[in-house]
């Protein structure tokens, strides 16, 4: 079967654009040498308009969810079954029904924040590229900032997005509240969740959740409108081709065997049998891995403190081990009074208490995206030495659904937030139809369960970060300048390997082509 015609500047033929229309374009040639210019064509890289449509649909859904939360909050406030402190009864009698509602709320928050985060990330990447500060295809969205105090991708708005992200997940935990009737005249105590406990929904949590989601949508839309977005694709190939064409990145000659770790080496190199790991090549990735382990150790320390308060020693705690808390579970906690005219202040204290625990989990999981995406970018590039080659034009969802590490992180986000909700539970006490207090209960067994899940996640991410790719193909890990140096011919499917040296050079040359290339010479230097 004949190979498809390449989207390349390596020939003087006509080629078709990336949308496969009947429109043709001619290639540019240097007037002095007759050789092609080493730039990607304007119509080569995928603008990924499908990704833009999906992103806009996600923003619209997030907007609707935010509006729905606010409307439900008003409905709860006006309901005849609402307590004076703003919670309305839900007809849920079983403990698992509450957990199911909590898991559903967490999943909904995760989907909405992922949608707004994708748009915000694309806008940030474009803003950094316009400032010629985009080094890697993947960046820490909330910790990287464009210039300008009022820039929607600047430090101030990125900090606001981080705060709104934490508030969103915290509100998801506070949406449902277990309430028991206490006949002890206002005295409150920590009460394990029995099957007869009534479940209430909080209008305050719904209102804050809706407002947080809407603000994230507004910031993402403004960032999208003000950024010069070249492509919506997440592929490192499309990003590199777009930046090369628009002269925001210039390919450097004589670096066909230089990976991202060789940025300070300016002499010809012999091919390596193994490439440096992501841990050695990416400084931000190292910080993220260390942060994940610190989070896991902090969770273990938290579990031991709660164990000491509630049971005295670990042996007593694990005699009643279970995934879910029950009447026999050890518990430690504190109370927040809702009596008087300052109930809203007490709700703020409740939110701050939840955010103090929720915040470091949320931000750490957000930073973990860097590890998954960097490994994914390198995997896409290393396909250039495989039998099928590296496909430039792929489905927008392929990078996520085709990466087991990205899928693992996506599932871990919802699972770990839900497990955190099992480890720290809010239970109310009511008297005469009035919510008098909230008991914040911490369960040591469930905290140990959360630490175990974090330990597994830490092991997975550390193992992938320390893995050294095999073969002489230089590692890029999504580094835009490195990819621009290594790819000298663009085609819908690219193979990397040995090529004739240009201009009669004494050093060998490696690059890409639209057909399989012979392997490089391991004992020869490449420039």
C-alpha cells in the first residue's frame, strides 16, 4: 500500500493541508541554495478545532452546573423543610446513599474543573509562547504565569484559580450533611453515622460551589479571549510545528543527537544506548514527585496523631478496620457551634477547616498532572522508532485515553477526594428543628486508607519518572526547542533514524522522514 503524501518541506511537490481538502499549496525554497526552508508549513499543524468545540461544550456544562447549584441553593433556602441554619432534608436513610451522593458530587466537581482547567491551560500555553517563555509542552498551570498584573493568566488570577479549585472540592464535601436529633438541650457530641441518621443538603455549600464554578468559567473565557491561541491540540508535535512556523522557536543546526538533558553541550555526540530519565531531565517534575511523597508522609503523621487522640495506639485502631466508618470506628474531632446571630461566621470557620485539609490534596493532585503529561509527551515522540511510526494527527482524546498514567491520575483525583471525605466527616446536631452545631470527625482507619492509596500513587509516579527510555533516539519529554531541533521533516507519520549528512559534513546526521529510516550508527558522532 502506497504511503500517504507527506506534509513536508523536503520536496518541491504540492501537498494538501491538514484538513484534507482539495486546496493545495506550494512549498517555499531558498533562492540562493534551492534547498527547502527548515520550517513547518502554516497548514501542517492541527489547529484541533474539535478540541475547541469539546472545550467550549465543557465550559457550557460547567456554567450550567454552577447556575444549577445556585438555583438549588435558593430553593433549599426557601424550602419549608429547611432548618434555620440553611440545610434541607433529603429522603436518604442509608449511610451508603450519602456516600453515593458525595461521590457523585466529587465526580461532578472533577469534570467541571477539568473542563475549565483545560481551557485555562491552553490559554496559558499560548500566552507563554507569545512571550517566548514556553519551554515545555506541559506546564504547571497554577504555578506558571504570564506577565501582567491583570492578565487572566498572570499570578493574581492563577492564585485565584487555585483558591477556587480548593473551594470547589471543599464545597463538594460539605454539600451533604448527616444530622442527628439531640435531646440533651444543646449539648453536642461526636456521633458516629448510624443507618437512621437523616441526610440534609446545605444551601451554603451549594451557593459557594456554584459561585466557584462560575468564577472559574469566567476566568477561563477571558483568558481564552485575550490569548493568541495557535492550536488547541495537546500534542507536542502540533505545538512545536505552530511555534516554528510563527518563528517563536527557531530550529538549531548540529543538534540532531542532543536531547533535553544536553542543552549545555555544543559538540557532536555519540548515540546513547539509554536516555536520561524524566527525573534527571525535568526539574519541575522532581519537585512534583517530592511533593507527592511529602503529602503521603504528612497523611501518615496525621493518622498517627488522630490515632493517639482517639484510641491510644495503632493496634487498637486496626482491630475495627473497615473501608467505611461505622458505629464501632474510633474517632476524634471537634465541634463548631451554630447558635446565635453569627452562624455565617461559624460556616466560614467550617469552610476554612475543610479547606485546610482539602487544599494540599487538591493542589498536589493538580501538580501530578505534570508527571503524567510529560511521560505521555515522551511516549508519543518515541513512537518514531517503532514499526508504525509517530502519528502527528491524532484524535484529541487519544493522548488522555491512550495513556494509562493519565487515566490512572484521572481516576485517582475523584477516588482520593472521596476517600478524604471518608476520613474527615461532618455531622450535625439538631434540636427542636434547629441545627445547633457541626461535629468535625476524623477517623484514623480511613486516614490510613488514604495514606495507603497515596503511597501506591507515589510508587507508580516515581517508577515512571525514574524509568530510562531505551534506544539511541534522544529524549525530549515535550521540550519544544529539543523537538524543533530533532524533527527536520514533517509528515503525518514520522520515523526517526540515520540520514545522509547535509553538505558533505564529516559527521553523520539523524532526523525524521515519512518512511522508515535505517538505525543510527552507534560508533559514529552525529551533529
